[in-house]
């Protein structure tokens, strides 16, 4: 199979990821931090090692400011709901995933206001329009780093500068970029950063991270066992323990750690350059496909390696079905959990066929995709 659905979950993973998960499950998968025996201590060391490697990736000084979660949605809910109160105001954009929009909309019932800043027809955010949306009670700005629908990049450094200038918290959804693009939380004035483990970080599903800036107190969403302060009936105020109730997904974190190590060893620039080169190659070859409509930027420097397209008026679901059933090519169609983004792009009714390229994809695979799209157009 040619797998081009990496924006949903990266597949395959580096072999080291599979080996790390298996090693944990077979050799030391005890409960981390809950006992003093060797297996528990080994599991706890693996988790701390993962924090340290993730900290290197984002220029984070204190690894304990990295919270492990179940996925980016879990991270975003904690960051959004934990940082605002009644009468506060949140600013976000029209290119966000539902994992940002839905928590924000849910907070309306609790007296939290929001403003959605509209992006242009290619998904670009005008940061001046975002700054105009700031109110005296604006507490939080939330933006994606790259659209999961068409890949359009947001200049998070400029947004971070605006947030810092107005003393507003800035949360970045790096679901499509963490592990491919250089993200420096200090240089970019990022207060919170959410990312899944199972996408560009090469980890398994069921893993996610949330960076919370040193000294920033976010309200917790759950309480429970932490392995620390067990004599206390109230949640400990220790970071990361206060945010990590319950047993960790140790095998998943071990796999995520291996994925991050792979990125650090390969070099993030090498990974990004490969994806950009592959994206440019596919964009160029798509000119050969009759009736193709491409959404988002044409410049690969302005987008992640995500290509959204339609073949004339063909139903996007039908195209993906044909690609899968007749050509063994895996892509995704529809609304991609991002209805506001599709409204922005003008594709809410038809949806799009999304090709999301990854580090292990090749130009030979792209050639087969182009030939398949040509045949689909000619046969319909």
C-alpha cells in the first residue's frame, strides 16, 4: 500500500519505535513512580528520558514542564479550559481543528467569550486582524501552526510577539508540525504547546504532550493517583504530577521517546527538506492531471506537506474510495474535523481529497499517485 494519510497518523514508524514499545512491554512495564523496585524505577527513568529528549526538540529548559497526555485533543482541552475563567476572552482562527474550536465553543456556556479571526481563501492568517480582535479581557490566543486540511503555515513567531506585547497567553497547536519544523518556545514566545505523539513525532497512538511555561498555573481537569504526596487528600501542586493523574502509558511513551530520538539523530532540517522536496514534486506533477483543483498555498515554503485537492466536481469520498480499492493508495477525504477551515477554503459541501506526505514516502510513490488520478479523471 502507498500510505499518504500521515496528517492523521504517521505510518510506518521507525523500527526503533516498535522495538522500544516491545522492549518496555516485555522487560520493564511496571507502574512508574509507584514503587521503589527495579522495574518501577526503570519505567520512571524511561519517562524522564522522554521528557528530556522532547525538551531538546523545543528548547525547553525544564523537562518537568512537559505533560504527557493521551493525544493532542487531550492536551488542547487541558490548555484551553485550564487557562481561562468566566468573563475571559479567547481569540482563535478559522483554520482550526475541532479539537480547538469545540472546547472554545463549549466554554461559552461558562461565560467565556471568543472571537474567530477569518483567514483568507488560501488559509493565511493576517496577524494585524488578529491583533485588532484583542479586547481588555482577552486571556488566551490559540492558533494552529499548520492547517491539517491544506497545510497553510501560521507565522507563530509573529503571533507570539503580539501575545507577549499585550500580556496574553499563547497556545500553539503543533499537531502537523512538531518534529518537522523548528519550534523554539523561547524565541517564539509560546506559553503552551500541544502536540500528538502519533504524527510527526513518530510515536504510537495514545500519546500526546503539552508544554506549560515555567510558573504558569493551569487549572487541572482531573484528580487522582500521582505516586507523590499520597498521604494528602488533595491533588499535589507538583509539576508535572498535578496534571498526570493515573498510570502513565509507559509503552507508548517509550515508543514516543524512540521517535523523538530518531528525529534528533536524523536532524529536523533533513526531515523537513525531504517533505518539502516531495511536496514540491507532487505539486509540479499535479499540473498533468486534468480538472484538478488545489487548495491552499502553491509555495511549499508556506505550507506543511499536506495537499488538498478535488477532481472537478467528483465527490471527494468517491475519489478516495477508488484510490483505495483500485490502486491501494490510502488518503483521506471529507471535512477532516475542520468545518471552519473548509468554510474558509470554500469546500464545506464537497470536502477535499487530502494527501499528507511523510518522511518515508518516495517520489516513485507520487508517480503512481499521479497516474492513478489521471486514470480516475479519464474514467469518470
